[in-house]
């Protein structure tokens, strides 16, 4: 009877089968690409021009072939390449599909069946999508599979980023009223990924609609950068700190710690005695991120810190905050020095210090620059501590159980070439054939040995004894040979 296959051999055969299947699929995809198309070959030749050629010139040469070059550009984009090649393809798409390249690309995403072509269209669409395309993009996000959903979300985020800062709340509100209910969850997720300051009022209006939306907003706020706050939003988040569901208490604690809400400190201290370990861990992180202190999970010490901070703020902090508006640079400098002692109201102090950048006094503006560090673009976050920013403000850690996901790339996977697929098929088939013949040989040898094996005969035991007796030395100093007795006893 043949032996069963070993696990290692079974795993090897299964792995080779998967390899052969992948190679066959790659070969099939290669056959679908019109390799013999002369226009495609001509476009490849243009893109393979010397490195000195500019992307604009290559794009003009490609666009001169007319609208029929558009599908070839998508195929070329799936092949990847250097930055100049990708830029030339994007510029060529813009020239060929003028004046609405986004409409062409959206039609490709919704009408094409090849996933690689759809990924290429989404990758190019990031440069052309506008807020007017958000409704269509959200429908793609809602209906797309796992391979297309994340790239479509990134395109929607890019479209949200193009909305002017002042118009963002109104645009989001109108879009929320016009799209179907099933798409609103995806819109809120894209807004959270965009992390725009003025979107806080829109997010505040989402709380209370349904539990799924609430948990999504709370978890998304816990991943947003600090410095973005809205009074209505913070008030709504604080209401979830007493929610019966520990998941809501944990996510709201992380969001309030991320947004550094001083009004939530008392409730966060109470959560240090919560029944859920995850809630206690999130509350402790929120307090540490809010205060900049590394106190242990001792509710008594945190209450002492909170009471002393509140008392100092009411007696001195509010007056010092008003002194920041003084035209006297010395008074402003003294107020900044004393306010830096506060660990509870760091967010409010920073917001007032940012206003000093626009002061009429040059000395005050220089002071704000020296204290906060160089202003960054966009939402004007404080500069890093090693660049002159406030160390007591810049301290920030990741929430517990939060992992930073690496940024995914939208570059389509590279195809297996025709020659590579044939080589893989040949090697894999040969290895599988050798393993199959080897297994057949082992099975046949085992069966042959089992049939011809003779019955065991009598056992022969050989015992040998060796004994030697040393002889005394002779007068001349030599030693005679030892006397040995050797005997064999055999028993059958």
C-alpha cells in the first residue's frame, strides 16, 4: 500500500499549482493587451525617448495622435515607469480629453471591466477630479470592490482638498443633502481622511444621526492631527463619555484627547475607574496628551493636577491671556512666559498666540515667530520642537491600540510578461512532473519491498572477551609481549 503524501510535499505541490495558475492568468492578461498594435508600439517608442526630453514635449507628441491614443495611454500607465514617463502620460490625457479629462476617466472607471485599466484611470483622476465629481466618486466608492474602494476614496479626498476653505462647510452640506443615504457614510469617511479644519462644523452635524455614523466620526477624529476644534463638535463628543457602550466611551476619550479639550479633563479622570480596561487606557492616554504629563493611572494625582490647574487659570490665566493683546512687547513676552506654565489650556493659549502673527507691532510678530516657530502651510500647525516651537505644546503621542498604516500606492500591479510567463510555466511544469514521478517511484519501491520481505530468521549473537595480563620488565628494560586470551561465544 502506498504511503500518504508528506505535508511538506503537499505544501510544495500546492504552492507550485498556485504559481502556475498565477502565471497562466498573467499570460492571459498579456494576450488581452494589443501587443501588435502599431499605435501602442509608437507611443512606447515616444516615451522611451532620451532622458533630456521634457515631459511636455512627449505629451504633445502623444496627443498629436488624436483621441484614439487615449486607451493606449491607460495601458501605458499600467506599465509604470519613472516620474517623467508618468507625467507625460498624465499631460497627454489632459490634452486628448480636453476640456473634460475627468469625464473621460470617470467613464473608464465605471464602464471598463479590466481592473488594471480602472486603477490606472483612478490614479490619473486624482489630478483632474473637482468637487463637482464628488457625487459620482462616492457612488464608485459605494459599489466598488476592495481593490478599487481605497483608490476611489483617495480621489474623493483629493477633490475635497480642492474646495476653498471658506466654502467647504456649505459645499459639504449641500452635497450631503443631494446624495443618497447609502453614500453619506462614505462622504463622512472621506471628509475625515481629508482632515480639513473647516469641516468640523459638518462633522458636528453628523453626530446623533445613527450609531454607525457616530462611531465612524469618533474613530476618525481620534486619528486627526491636533489643533482642529469646534465648540459644537467637542460638546457632542463629550456626551459619548457616559455612553453605555464601552466602544463609544473609548473612541470619544481618544477623540477628546486628540483635540485637547480642557473641558473634558474632569470626565476623563472619572473614566480612569471605568470597568473596561480599554476605556481606562484611552482615558489615561487622553489625559497625558492633553496635559503633556506622564503621571500614572492614579485618580487622586490627576484630580489634584486638574483642581490646581483650574484654580490657577481662573485666578491668573484669563488675565494673562488678555495681556497677549497688549501693544507692549515686554508685557506680551511676560504673559507668554507665564502662560507656558499651564498644561491644561495649551490649545487655547496656542490659538491666541497664532493671532499674534498678524499683530501690527513688528516686535510682537517676531516674538510670536520665535515662540511658535515658523508657520507651516495650510492649517498653520506649530513647528516642531527642534525648530523653536513650544515643547510644552508640541508633545504628542499616538493613541493606544492605534497603528499607522503605510500609505498605499495607486500604481497598478505589474503584469507578468509573455516570456516570463512561459518560463514560469515550463519550470513549474517540469518540477511538478519530477515530483510526481518521484512519488510514483517511492510508492512502487515500497510496495515491492513489502511483497518480497522474508520472515525474520534466528538471531546470532557474538560475544568476544579479551583479557591481557601485564608482564614484569626484564633486566635489560624491555617489556615482553602481553599475554592475551580471546574467546568467542556464539549463540544461535
